[in-house]
C-alpha cells in the first residue's frame, strides 16, 4: 500500500487518509487506483463497521485531482478514458461500500475531492471549509454518477449554479443547500465524527447495511428493480442473531452486543 493513501483503524472504525499535505492532498492517478482497492478491502473486512475519509492535516480534505500530471495521464482520448475509469472505480467503491462512510472535511475540498465527499454517505465539515467544482475552467465534463449525486444532494438548480459558474462556496452555504450534513468548529470536528460513528457502529450492522441498500435503491429507480431483494432483506433480518440479541437486550434492559450476523 502506498503511503499516499494511508489507512488507520481504531476499534471498528477505519480512516482512509489522503496523505499529500504539501500538495493540499491532491489525488494522483496512482492514488485513485489505490483508493478503490483500499475501499473494497475495508468493505469486506468484518472487523470494520464504518469508514472515515479525510485529508492529512487541516488545510485540505483534497484539492482535487493532481492536474500537474494531466499532460501525461489525461493527454488524449485514450488516456482520458483510462483515467476516468480509475476515478469512477474509486467513486463507485465508496458508493457501494456496505459500511457507513463519512467525509471529514477540513479546509479545501475541490473537484475530485468534492466527488469523493459526495460518494460518502455523510459529510461533516469544519468551519472555514471551502468547496468547488472547477470543471468548467478546465474543459472537463463530470460523469453521470457524480453529477447525479450532486443533484440528489442540492437539487438541479444549485447543481447547475455550482457547475456553470465553477465558483467556490463556503461551508455555511454548503450546509444551507444540503451539501454537508454537519458544520462544526475546527477543534470539534474530529471528536464529533468519531463519537457519531461509534454510536453507528454500536447499532446492528445488518440494520445499517439494509437501510443503506434500500436508500440507494430508492435513489436509483424508486426501488422498483430491487423490490424483491429488499423484501428478502427485511425477512432475513428476523432470522438473524442480531435480531435475537436486540430484542433480548431490550427486555433485559442492557446495551446490545451485535455481531453483524
């Protein structure tokens, strides 16, 4: 594993760190590829119940893709297609991760960094964070998946505003338009995010995973194509050890100890 994508784990919460603070955590092609592999691995790890994505330090979550390498890795149609395949694989791995995912955002979150944050389930930001998608200043068109997520979060009108203008917007506006879920003082963001995920991790993993699956199905097509799968998920939960433990703990007036099965 490259040191540019660092993974740390405390109890059942894993943290994926973009580790290029000297470049405001700009994401290189190699990092995009590593990000997909790391995320897929964490999604399959039974010892992980939640994943945090963040940048090293407090200056930036990620300032976007590393544009300095575009003249080599995005120089023509063929290389652009290969590059887009790598970035889409990273976004898709995060979106499809069965564990809850949170983007912990300090400082600049631009371009590809915004796409990573949007791929996460939740976005918690510190005061002073700045956001923007400068694709229109680079002659780039974002893919369907990322733009769909932007529309899901802020609605079509704000999505057009953000993409047409390529402007930077601050954390308070991001909160007001629904782009981020929480806005906290810089010194409180880290502890808040981990305390929140500890509570999530203490809940039944089957329930959390089921909720995520159903919400994603609703966003896709109203849940129509996955109606039968969703029905089976709901019924299977009643046969799980977690269901037995949850009801037993409730009756015994004690905290449940869920195993995710």
